[in-house]
């Protein structure tokens, strides 16, 4: 499976003891995967890791060097298990500092129910950028970004609102895709997929057995950034598959 | 957040180009997280990675050294994108060899629709164990295990059947858990959680804001393997929280 050429890449790090202990099912990585895909960003890694500073630091460091964008989700509240900012700071070898701008915002927004401890949410890695968004997506509560690492909250509804602040800066060229359904099983068509993979190395081709469908046994996906090349690869494979094709989407 | 003492640990590696490209939402890691938890196994890492031999090898190597059990899902069929076995073999620095037993099984089970290519599914890392299960969970089609790495298929219904073959060997001592709901927000109770974390370092304590509930603002979870210690920690925290507690589960 080749990765589309020139696509900006991303990693998603879910900082989620609650996911690892099966208390909640992670909704954030499926959401981010889908939205990033729509924006033309190719996610190459998803990890769920515990709320441990050293582990977060290690995995953020690895991801920030390997990919264009890194998104963390979770661990940015005011309690003892909120250690994402410390982990991201460690990944960049910088200290955690208090943002005066964020402190002001928190004191204003939380005025009627303010607790000193809430100010932990004003802590950022030194040199962090605060992204407030633009136009309709503007928010008084920014996304904290350090370099190419964006720290998003764990609560799904808030994560979605915060992600909106980042859309403009993430938009890349889009992906194109085709899906071919085969009534023959994988064993029977594997050599035809091989031929297509060899002839179109710039197109990602996936093969997924569907066991419980009446009209097909395998779903074959083709993805690429060059639409004419994608069409050519799909036409090529449909030609090879012949009568095995039940439909093309 | 501390990990429960003496719990066997696990990592889950989803080998899933289709998940990374947002074609399907991963059902396998939520299933495995839940089932492992029930068996008393503490999962400390989940990763979704692409169908690339070098990446699979690297991540399997890292996980097999760091955790007691490693489960891979996906990439074990007969097509070009099924490279999990090659990745696992590379992680152990052994070659891929054809299992005579598996070849015989495939020729029998696939007799009426056999393709030479199906025999790729008889390929295993050298020295692999074939696990057929016992009693009601017996299956003619085994799970391939190399050392502490279990290779499961990507199709969710088959993964579940295959995981059943492994249950007996995974069972550990169980976890115990309590959930406390607080009508006060995280900022107001964070110092009380800190006190409890300090007094009960062997109990995992999590704090999760719920924004849309009428009767509480925060869900607090306590987990441990020693039931009396867990009860003591819960009683301690309920005492500190006082009127903030809306209910305990």
C-alpha cells in the first residue's frame, strides 16, 4: 500500500486512560480521521496512550518529527490526570509557562465559578501559539499549538468545535476514490490486484473481504490525488476483473 | 494515573490502511479493550498503523518487548496488502515459512473454491505456535502466535471467534471499579482528587467532565485489583467531596 504522493501527513495521539480501560469508546480519532481525510491530509498513525508525562513526551516527539501535523486529544483540564501540556513541552525540551492571555480569559469566562486550579488550563509549552480561529470559527478559548502539535480537548463536542479553528490552515489538495465490488473471493483475484498495483504505483489499492453480503465477496478501494490516473487504474482493474465486477462506485 | 500493580499488560496493533483512510471505523480495538479488561489484562497501548512491513515490524518489536501480550488485527488474508505475518516475522528476526499443517487445512476447507494464492494464509513466522483452542472454542483454523504476539484477522466477526480461542490463556485476576459523580466541576474538586491520589497510590483515579448532564458535572472513576483498598479509597474520596456527591456506582 503506497501513501499518496505529496499529501501532508498527520498523526493522532489519544491521551486516554479512560479509553485504555474500556470506560469509553474513543470517538475523537474516528472524527479526526474523517475530517482530515476530507481536508486532504493523510493520517499515518493513531495511538491511544495513558496519562503519563514520559510516555506522552516520547510519542509526541516521535510523531512531530515523522509527520506534518500532530493532534493530541485529552488531558488538558485542571485535574491531576491532565498532563498533556507537560508531555508536549517535554517533547520539545521546553518548560511549561503560564500564558497571561489565557489566564485573563479563564478569569473572565469562569468568573462566577472560578477556582485557582482552573488556571492550570492557562499553562502552555514555552513558545506555544494560541489559535483563535477566524470569521465564524472564532473562539475566545484558543487551541494551544506548539510547533506542529495541536492540543485538543478530550470531550468530543468541544474537540469538534476546537478543530474548526484549525481547518483553514490544514486544507490541502483533495483525495479521489473509487470502490469496486467483486463477486469472486480474494484468492481468485489477488493476482489481478497485484498487476494493477504494479502498473499504478501512485494509486493506493485496498482489498477487504466482506463475508455477509449477498452480491459481493470483496470490496476493493482505489485512492489517489490525480483523478485521471485514478480513473485509469480503476478502468484497468475493472477490465482485468471482467465478470467478477458487480458494481463500481 | 498509576497502572494497577501486577496486572498483565497488553498492546493492540490495528494494521489498517482502511481505518487510517477513514473508510471504516475500527471496531476491533474497542472490542479487544473491553474483553481484555474483563479478563484482568491491562491494555497500555493501542496503535493504528498502515500495511507496511517495516512499520509493522518496528511497532511489533517495540510492543513485544514492552508488554506481556500483543494483539495484531488485520493484514492476514491472501492479497498484496496482507503483510502482517512478514512484519511480525521481521520483528522477531526470523523468516516466514509455510506451515504444512495450515496448508493441509486450507486445501481441505477451501477445496471447492481453492486458489494457489490462498496458501499465503499458511505462511507463518518461523517457530510460530498454532492455537486451535479447547472445548467449545476449538477451531480447525488456528490463531497464529509468535512468542507473545497473537495475529488476529481484521474482519470483526472472525476476530471475535478467533479471540475466543485465546481466552483461557489470558485470564488474570480481575479489576474492581467504583464511579463517583460530582455536582461540582473539576476546578472545585481537583485538590480533593489530589489528596486521594496521594493517599492511595495503588488505585487508578480518573476524572472526566460531563458537560451535558443535569445531575453531575464530573464522573470520577476508581480502579484497582484489591477490593478492600478500592472501597477504602472510594470512602475516603466520598468523605472529602461531601455534598458534592450526587451518587456512587
